[in-house]
């Protein structure tokens, strides 16, 4: 059955972005270090239109490949579509993902501003949802068919999905760095706290992939 | 070569004790749930003088067994020896570990109060160290010989050892619960932040064992 899942890279001290986010450091200071492990994988490179990278000798590659192949639609927060406040409703601003975004599926963007769908190259169409995360997930499930819905982020969007009891699986890509500050993932999860169960663990050389089932 | 290591159970949101620690809840609300996975293991039961529990069908059992067999001395903070403030310097107060503590090695307790060593049954002797964590580790290394020194906790003691650059290996027993508050492990680790490397991952059914090497 189709699942609603989220995967996100997280530091050992629980941050998904570093401190002092700014235009210069959109992921906060040190935040890019959360993602170094993924850039070198062939599954990631292929989604971004390149042809090299580490293959299955790195167990992290299968994690990314599996997540990509299983995903039929994506839900994301407004800041993940376009981090620059104020500008993105201009017709010219099509997000920061370039002409051919790496999703290759419908993407439902949470926002307070209505906007016509935006069809990009390579199979990605951005739909703009003003009715909140539950509505976005319903629409994404419809679009995904038998495939899974992936909550792409950011932290607040994943938190809302967990608090609403709508997330089935959380994959933490735990990176052995200490950021010391920034945006935390595992707070504001609602009351009572969500129940999680260890589903699977994959040990990569630079990230540990922890799959949790949520009740 | 002999290593200085620490192992500690930690919630998914980074707490090693729950919120609102009190006499009724010495580990904070929900904090005991961090340790349920260990109580049922035969390696833990044996160290506590019992004869049952889950064996090697549970991968967590080998984790605990290996840690116990490799440990030649323990360093712990004062609160881990005796959580009740004020009373513990009385001659009658021998800590909360009972007549036969589960360590079966020398244990070096950090304190501000000098006290004669305290020999317990089963091979545990408590030594009281007033010169700080570095001195305690030096003495523990001496006592451990070829075996490892284990920093038993609490959080502040492990943090001090990391900040002083004295910890070689950190084993996080990551439990899939969300405590929502309490005592965090991975803060106050000094500047620059420690560098960690994934050494090994063992997947237990109720805890994921993450071994990190520190530089």
C-alpha cells in the first residue's frame, strides 16, 4: 500500500540545518556538511542529470535509489520551494531547483498564496496548495497512485505531518557531525508523543540510515 | 591499545533523561523507557547476579557483553554514584548500587568531597577523585591496564571528557522514543566541535547501537 514517508539528513545532535541561516548560508553554518554524503552517489547524480558517482559499493546509494523509485509525489514547505521571502510569487520566480528539478513527479508546495501549477522539464510539476498539509497529502496521494508520497521538508512540514498522525515512515540519514545549533527536527511533534518502531537500519560509510515506522 | 569509551542510551530526540527529574523520577518522566531494552538481556542480567534473559538472538546482547568484558575501570559523575544531594558523604551511604554493584571493576567517582575508597562485593571498589575528570581518567587507565576505561556518565561527565579531547569512542544506544525534554547529551562539547567517524552500527530490535570514533 502507498505510504506517506519523509527522509531527511540530520546531525548527531539533532539539527537539520545549522545556526545563523542567511542568504550566504541557506542551510545555516555547517549545514551543507549534512549533505556531502549524498552528492557523491550515482543515484543522486542521475536524478540531477549527471552520469557518475558511487554505486552500490556504497550502501547509501541503494537507500537513495529506493526512495526515488518508490516516490510518486512530493509535498514540501514553501521555503523549500523558494527560500527568498517576498520574491517567489513573481511570475519569473520558479523556485531554486532550476529548469529540470530533481523530483520528476508532481510536487505539492504548501503556501498562503494561490498560484497556477508550474510545469517544469523532466516530469516535475509544482502545484500550490493553500489549504494546509493534510490537503496537500490527500492531493499527493491521489497523484502518486500506488507509489509513495514523500514529505520533502523542511522541518516544520515534517513536524506538522507527524503531529497530524499522517506520517507512516521516517527515514533519518544520521550524519556524524555536531552542528551545535540550528533547526531541530524532533520537536513540536504533538501530544502524546508519536510512537516509533525501528523498521530497518542501513549502515553507510558517512551516514547511518534509520528507518522508523510511526503508528 | 586501551581506549577511553562511553556508552549511553539516548532518545531519538537526543535526551539521556526525561524532563522533570525528581526523587520519584530520578531519570525524569519517561526516562526509564530509555533502558527497557537492556534489562531483558542476559548479559545485563548476569552482571546483576541473575541467570536469565535474551541471549544472542538479540544483537543488543553482544553489544553489552562486549562492553562489559572489555572494561577494566569505570569513571562516573557524583550523581551517578548517589543521586540524593547532601546525604551521600555520610558513612552509611554507599551509593545506590546495592552491596554488589554491577561494575565488578574499580570505579572512579568525581566529587568535591574527599573520602576513603569503598570496597564492595563482587570486585567493585569506588575511589573518590577530587581533581577532576582528567585525573580520574588517568587513574582509571592505570587501573584498567590493557582493558578499556568506560565513562559511565552522566551527561556532564561524558561532555567534559569529550571537550577535553579524552574520549576515543562513543557508543550511542539510540532508542526510538521521543522524550520532548530533559537532559541532552550532545551539547557543551567544546570548540571546535568534536570530529566523529562512524565506526560500526549494530541493529537491535529496540535500540540501534552506533559506535563513533572521536579524533
